[in-house]
C-alpha cells in the first residue's frame, strides 16, 4: 500500500503530510541522492514530493525541495537547493503525466557543485554552479503544507542515498530503480533512509519513523520487484 495525500480547499496548514524528526545526516558525504515514486492526480498544480529541511542560518531557510510542477510549462519535476533563502534548481528534461506512477532521482553533488535530476530512468539533466544548504539537518517531510502545498496524489518507496546516483558508475542501479526494484536491494550499504510506505511509516534503514498529519490514507501500492 502507498499513501495518498489531499489538499484542504480553504486552509493550507490542513494539507496531509508525513514528517520525521530528527533527520538523517544529509551531508555526511559530498553526495545526496533522493529516490521517490509518485502519482499526481493532475498536471495543473505544483505537487510537493519531499522536503529535506536544515536549520535556518542568518534568519534564512536552507533545504532541498522536490516537486512535480504542473504550473510550469512542460510539467517538469523540479529539484531545488536553497541556501540562506537563495534557490538553485534543475528541471527534468521531460514532464510528468497525471494519474501515472513515476520514478524520480534527484542528486546534490557538492564536490562538483552540481544538481542532477532524472525522471523515469531517463538521462540526467544537470545544473552547474549550484550552492547547497548549510545549517544542521532538521527534518524530512513527505508531501507538503503551507507554502509548498501537498501532492494531490500518492507517494511510495522513498529512499535517501549518500552517493551520486547520477554518476555513470551507477547507471545500472538507476535503471533497476526505474524498473521498480526495491531500494532495499540497490546499494543498501549507501542507504541513509528508506520508507517503503507499505501501510507502516517505518524507516527500514535508519529507524526514523514518520508521523502522519491531517489524515493521509493508505491506497494501492505500485508494483515493486524485491
């Protein structure tokens, strides 16, 4: 089973989401890759998939933000790195479709100051001269609320890795994830966290259990290859 989220029609703080504190060590290495499967109900809205938040510095926000952006031309998925309120982002080369399960991989490569993004196992789009969050890792949030609204749709198979999955050495791993293989079977030694979202909210790698807010519901899970 996956988790389905809703947007409150009048009050954005009542959007459905999942939240975990404390967070994994996002910057234990120079590399962070986020894997997710998502199914958005429309291509008209911006749908928040995941937020990895750091503590504010100089009174300004630091985070990674992954969204399916139906409000942008071409309906791309966008990966944003925010450093002290300044955004650096990369869009997927292709767009997402409504009512379709997609896979997405977003990578922050601090060693080369680049962002990467791949949708459904396609070629990685790249952004150079990026900057990255500072501060201390704070929380992980799946779906959204307030300014970054919830996904109107479902999420499953969320994983965080401490490697650069955009590197050519991991091409076979990217292909396997896009085909539906479980993150538990792909580079398990490099997993920081893994939330299958099959009914339960446990992190099977790092032990950071998510808490549900505003009543997300359990729905049919996408096919997973063990």
